[in-house]
């Protein structure tokens, strides 16, 4: 399952969007940013299931040059 497939299972609680761009990741966790409202979350998947999702601060480390923007 790709990162975009995993993010599709999660809907932004702030704006209802389901489009996210990936950020830093490690282990089971992947940081994602909502394209609609720029809210950020740390999500963890195990065998295709969403195990946890938690909000992370918008000022958390996020290298813009590492990941392309999905939508402008």
C-alpha cells in the first residue's frame, strides 16, 4: 500500500479534505499535511489499517524541498 493509498483512508477533521501530501516518515508513522487547510497529522498504519492518527503542530519540521506539492 502506497502513502497516497494510506492517506486516502483518512479524512481531515478540520476541512473534510482527503488529499494529503506526505512529509517525514519513520517506522510505522507518516506525517501528512492536508492540502485544503494545511493541518498536519502523524498517522500510523499496520497491515493496511489505520492504527493511530494525531495532530502535530503546523510549525513542526517539514522540509518543503523533500516532497512535491500535490496541488497549488
